[in-house]
C-alpha cells in the first residue's frame, strides 16, 4: 500500500493525470519488481476501495 501511495503522490501535479500502465511501472519499481511483473489486474485490484 505504501508503494502505491508513493507512486500516486508523483502524479498530483499533472493536470492530465496518469494511466494504469504508468502507475504500474512506478509501483513495481518501488516494490523491487520488474515492470512487467505487476499486471493490470493487480493494479486494478489495489486501486479498488475497500468495503466499510
């Protein structure tokens, strides 16, 4: 979760936002994984809100 938050903070100043792929690359780097190892499905799962 900390890797995801750290990567999201990098995009706070970009008016166009970010893509799933761009975010995955940064999160994978922070987790010490190769960029292709962190899949789109894993990223989507991590971005889902948790139920109350």
